């Protein structure tokens, strides 16, 4: 699998990586990939993945060199836990959060507790509790979700009322 490794002011390096192993690794978001056989800096973070438009096969990967202790910017899935108060209807608007975190401590997901939120609640990204060492990059005023009242459909006329109206 063709790949390009770049970063830290070094010249881009063109690599050929094992396709199957790379495909399996890329199933995990923000995975750190160890590249054996390099003189130094053997860890990389996938930055761009190109796939065949029809079949979805990997075609090319851009990898960013990372070093121990370095902070990187990544998008992490936002997982909601708990239930909103009935009869509220949940509308999730933010499904990932962008964070800056040490490359070796990238969380697989960030959880946001919505237990007991009532109708009218509009929590923001600034209210999301991030793992230790992570810093929010997104605007803290970005809406995470809204809790709205359920829509009530107009009740159709009952068949007896419709029959009476037709008889007249």
C-alpha cells in the first residue's frame, strides 16, 4: 500500500506498507501506527486516507510522524450516555469533538452524560468533560445537542364523525 510519511521538518518519505495490516489498523479512529525499519521516529498518525470510490479499497495513506510527548489535534467520537427526561426528544448536533492531546493518550471516545436533561436544555461543547491532558479545540459555545418537546400530530377524524359528515 503506497503511503507518504511527513512531519517535523523532514523530507516526505514514500513508503510501501502491508495493505491488510494497514486496513485493519485504520478501522480504529486515530490509531498510532508503529513503522518498523525507520532510523528514528517510528510512530505515525494517519492524516489522510484515500479509498477507491466504487469498491472502497485503500489506495493511499498520508501519515504524520509523531514523537513521544507530542500533542496532536484529532477528532474523537462523542458518545452520549444516560436518558433525557420524558417526554423530551433528543437531537444530537455534534457527533465528534476536536481535541488537542498527547499522541500516546488519544481517547477512543469522549462520553457526555445527558441523564435527566429537560426540555429546552442546550448543552455546549464547553460543558463536555474531557480526559486528563486533553484540550478542546472546537468553539466551546458549539451546541452539542438540544432537548425539545415532542411534536403532536393532529388527530384524524374518527370514522363515526366522518360517516356522519358523509351522510349529511
